[in-house]
């Protein structure tokens, strides 16, 4: 190999060395970039690890708070259930009392025993129905013959009268001194029987009174068959 060929070979080798040097330099730059990327990724991983740890701490705190809230809600629900139970019991007792107050009904006839005439009189009289069939609530007084409303409401009343012919038979349902309706019959013959009845629905305030008045100049007859009756009951209370 002559000098010219050696020179060409050396020159080519130098070029190769320069290319290798450039390649090495490029690789070094790539390694630096990769190292920086790895360092950045490690930093990110540390941040993510810290975030994960923080999130786990937060989750544990939230779980603790949730358990506390659940315990509180359960305790409050138990308290409310107890209150509702007590309230319900109180309401039941109140309803029972209210229903007892609303249980108002009576029915009675004139004669407790025997038989005979009542009337005629020269003026009206209040009939006393002493033979009690029913007196729930004790609003009817058999001594005076007067029903006194214990609460405001709609009440139904009914009266029946019976007599023997030859004279009038007339009785009126009276509210607070005012005639409301009458039961009336008249027959000319002494052997005829007189029988009549009437009823009325009245709105009464507390303390209002209802009773039956036998008209003057009329009479009724009663015996163990209880022909003459006076009855009443509360349909429903009003506010």
C-alpha cells in the first residue's frame, strides 16, 4: 500500500471518527434528556404517591365522618321513633277520650211502672221521661226531663205521643224555650186511640237545652208498653 492510499484511509478513518464522535455526542444528549425525563417521572411518581397517601387519608377521614353521621342519624331516628311512639300513645288516649266525649245518646219513656194519664193541665208542662232505656254521656236528666248539650254539634231528637180519644194529644220539642216541632193527634170518639210522632235535627251549642212540653188542655196515656218516648243522640260534633 503506498502513501497515497494510506492517506486516503487515514482521512476516511478521521471522518468515521468524527461521525462516531457526533453520534456519541448525540447519544449523550439523548441520555441527558432521558435522565431528565426519568428524574421528572420520579418526581411525578413521588407527587402521585404523596397524592395517593393524602387521598387515602382523606378517604379514611370521610369514612370516619360517614360512620359518625350514620351513628348520629340512627340515634336521632331512634329518638324520633320513641317520640312518635309516645306521641301516638298520647294521641290514642286523646282520641279515646274524645270519642268518649262524643258518645252521647239517650232514650226514655214516661212511666217507670204502672199506667195512667198525664194531663190535661191549664198550662204547658215539661214532660219528665223517667224510665231510662239509654243515657250514654248522662246529658239527659230524668228528674227535670231536660237534655243539655255537652258539646257543640248536630243532634237528632224524636218524640212520640199516645192517648185515648175524646181529647187532644199534643207535645212539642222545645229548644231553649222555643217550640221547634210538635207531635199532634185528635180523635172525636172516646174509644179511639191517638198516636203521633215527630223528629228534628238541631245544631246545639254547649249548654243548649232540649225538652218536651205537653200543651195545655191535652193529655197522654202511658203504661208498661212505653207508648210515649223521647230520644236523642249526637250525629257529629262541630267546631
